[in-house]
């Protein structure tokens, strides 16, 4: 199955075992000028520590759906859970195989296509719920969980639409639709937590880094190529200008004020109920 090259890029640049936003305990006191790569990795560790605090006491087995490069699964296995991992991504499959050297059962498929041979106490969807079609996801979760099992979801949801084409309105589920589908599929919401503010410093740092380093470096590159190779630069500019425009629109995705306007980064703990 294909490779998600954006996620691969994150894993190769940040070089942490996670592909999520991280969790900042004191977001109001983060000074972007002083943030280090290590602090971003620490925030990512805190994210799974905090998320794991939502796992009910009677849980032993966990299926980590959309496991990325295995950081969450590794953490959960080390604190004593029986963990299996699932992802459709070829690159992530190879990372998991190497990292765990066979000590992690891995299912290489989309969750919607998963054929469960076991029943699990809890399904974890950490920043993967948004990739899975809402109704299919709940149907498959019902099939995969023991009775009274749990679905722990940590992801961003759209709570406000204003009819614009803002990129925050794409690639996320509508919060209300998601919660209604949970009810329709026999899942009861037993805990929730809004971690929007705790996740925003990672976005702010991404924007800070692009504004401070990437944009000036690109400007210098464009200036230098126009000066030294004016004809070639003009041809290239004509070809890539429309693409650059659409990429620049995507940068709104790392604008935390835009995020707050449209999205909430929620933790939901659902329990499967008999219907
Ligand atoms: C943003 S990453 C999150 C990775 C990891 N859970 C974490 O918190 O670091 C999204 C994950 O969802 C996976 N994914 C995408 N579509 C999926 C699907 N249909 N079923 C299951 N996983 C999917 C991606 O391959 C990736 O592993």
C-alpha cells in the first residue's frame, strides 16, 4: 500500500517515534525563541503519557489503529499492555518491523478492511480517526472490540463552518457528525477532554520555523537564481507559480488562530454498549 510522504517527512525531520502534535503542559508560557527540538520530542512523550491516563483500569489488550512509526505502541507495551499495531502505510510497516524486531504484531491494512482474529479491550486512534470514514470506523470498532470494550480517540474535529474553503475545514471530521455516529453505532461517550490549547505550541513552532528560516532562505534562493540564471528562472517560475500558490494556502494549516476558529483537538473515550 502507498506511502504517506508528508508523514514520512515529519518522521525524518523531527526524528521522534511519534507523528502527533505533542502535549504542552503550560502552553501559555512557551517562548518560541527558546524552544528546542528536544522540547518538541518531550511534548510528544507527554502526549501519550497524558492520553494513556484515559485508559480504564480493566484494559489489558490494545489495538493501536493508525500506529504511525510505533512510538505510542512502544510506550503502551512498555507499561504492560498487550499491544498490536495497524497501519496501511508501507514505510511505517518497515519502521515497525525494524523497531520491534518481530515483537509487535502488525496488521498492514486500512482499519476499514481489517479482519480481526482477536477481540481487543481497547482500540486507540491517535490522530488517525480523521483518516478513517466515520461510519465505517465505528462499524469496524464494534466488530473488533470485546463487549463493553473501549474506543479511545485523540484527534482534531471541525466544530464551526463558515462556508469558506479554509484548509482547516478539510481532512477532519465534523465533531457533531462524529458524536452522532458514535451513538448510532452503540458507543457511549464516557469521558472527554479538550486539549486544543495543549497542542497549539507545536503548530506555533512550525509557523515560527517557516517564517524565520524557510521563507528567508527561499527568498534568497529566488533572488540569487533570477540574478544568475534569469532565463531559466523565468521558465521555472512560470511552471511552478500555481503550485506555490496552493502550497502557500496550505500554510494556514499551521496558523493556530485559524485552527482554534474551526477545530478542536479532542480526546474521546467511548464504551461499546449492547444494542
Ligand atoms: C498522523 S499519523 C498518527 C500516527 C500515530 N498514531 C501517532 O499518534 O503518532 C496517522 C496514522 O493513521 C494511518 N492511517 C491513514 N489511513 C488509515 C486507515 N484508513 N486506517 C488505519 N490507519 C490509517 C496513517 O498511516 C498513520 O499511521
